[in-house]
C-alpha cells in the first residue's frame, strides 16, 4: 500500500514537471531564391503555423528556440516543382554561437525529372535551453520550394524527453 502511494506520487511529480513542446508549420507560398542570390544560405520560413504547444517556434523568423534542456526530434519536408531543386540543411545553433552547426541535410531535386519531388528528413538532437534550430538552403543547390494551400512543404518538431 505504502509502495503504491509512493509510486503514484512519484508519477504525479514526473507529469507535473513535464512541459510538452511541439510545433508544426507549413510553407504557405512558394519560396523562390533570386538568381544571383542562390550562392548564399537562406533561412526557410515556414509561415503557416498549425501547432505551437509551448510557443517555441517563431513563424516570422523560421526558428525554433529551445525552451528547456532535452532531446528533440524534428522533421522537414521539401516539395519542389519539376526542373527545380531545394537542398537544405538542419542547423543547430548554441545560444553563444553566431553560425551554428550543420547537423543533417535534405536533398530535394526534380532537375531532369518531369514532375514534382517531395523529400523528407528526420533528425534527433540534444538541445540546451536557448539553443536554436532552423532550416537553411545550401548555396547553389536551392532555387524553388513549392508552397500553397495544400501545404506540401513543412517543418515540425517536438520534445521527446
Ligand atoms: C511530362 O509530363 C506531362 C504531364 O504528365 C506530359 O504531358 C509530357 O508529355 C511529359 N513530358 C515528357 C518529356 O515526358
């Protein structure tokens, strides 16, 4: 009996300490990188927010700011029109650093292909409070990301533990 009560209290403490963090945002319009500007890395802004529990995703900047230390999972999908490409990389920025680290890439290319291509990548990272996660284009490998009401391109993430 005492043991059961003890574990029940322990479980309640754990639930009380757990703050869920989860977001999902779509790209609502195409992102076209201008010729002459394609050699640079650009942040991809997913403007159409569907879920933002914990309010860690900033849809004006396209950034997820870690609200508390933990293990996080992210996923992003790039849909590109035929003949276009949109290679991107997941960036993890520690709060003190300016540029951040490239963790993993997502290649989405419909060059030489008669139709659109959709590509998804997942990543799991150990984040500290104040760290930022975002998606950036890869220089000379990204020109057009599809975006419309059907939301084929998106960015999402959540805290695992
Ligand atoms: C590309 O796809 C369109 C629509 O499906 C088709 O009409 C056209 O013939 C295709 N072009 C080539 C070069 O295969």
